C-alpha cells in the first residue's frame, strides 16, 4: 500500500492477493483523493498460488501501477489508479488481513524480498500549452476541464503547465478564457511551447506548475 498520510481517509492505492472460492486473485483498491470513496479495479484471476509470487507498486507521475510476477523478473500489469494530487512523497507499507473483516482470529503471512526504489528527478516533460486534459488536442473540452477543476472539484490536470494556458504561473478562470479566445475569437495562441499543431516542448519559462504526465505529444 502507498498512501498520502496516516489519516484513515487519505488518498491511497493498495494491491493484494485475495483468495476467492479456491482461486487466487489480485485486486487493486484506490482512493483518488483525501476523503473520497474507494474505487476497486476488477480483480484479475491468477494462475499462480499466493504467496509464492511478487507484487509491485510503481508510481508513474500521479498514477500508481500494480503488477504481479511469478519470478520477480517478468511483471504483468494488474491495475492502475490515478491519484488526484499526490504529494511528492507517499507512505508505503505492507500488511496482511483476514479474508473477511468479520472473521475473528489471526492472519499471518511472510513478506520476503521487500525492495524500495527511489527515483531520481524526472526530465522536463514536453507538452502543448492549453491542452488541459492532455489528449493532444486543443478543444472546448480543455476550457471546460479548467472550469470543472476550479469550480466543481475535478481532479487537476496531469500536466498543470499545459492547463496554465496563459503561462501566468497559476490556474484560474483566465486560462479557460485564453483557450476560448484562441479557439473562437482569433486571439493569440497560448505561449510556448504553444498549442497542439506546434512542436511539443518543455516549459521555457521560469515559473512552473509541474507536468507529471502528458500523453499528447
Ligand atoms: Ca485537449
Ligand atoms: Ca494561468
């Protein structure tokens, strides 16, 4: 499990083996933001018997990716959950629990070969300015994305610098206005690296909001 804090309602992602009707499944559970409800990935049936298998949780930007392996070398992805606004550092731990919460008695497991890998700083992520939803297109939906983030509690863009359409160093309603002005009123395009149609690039300015992931290049 990784989680943003020790608060019981904190954002988290947890992957584990579950025994169900003599079969073994791997299940990923996530809470995308503090206080939100739990989301559960469809469990993946395994042709291996726990606990003789390896589990891995990787952080990729805001995504937490779970994978499983029979030999600790070749891993197969078993689920993915995107946390809304994970902190730079997450807490990590392992646990074992009874299959049913109401069951009394002890549960025991042996965890072996635990490893924690710390990643170095990531290279600057190229992106298109204004593409708030990071889909490689500049559309009305990008302005809507910004407004829903500001006023309806939507998850932030995975690339905040892309959502910062006017490169002001903050996200506000002017970013939605800038997108709409460019799309429909012939206003100037968003500042470098520019909107889709121009080359992707990193933020050339000195003020960065961050860009954890961008799939639109
Ligand atoms: Ca877009
Ligand atoms: Ca802005």
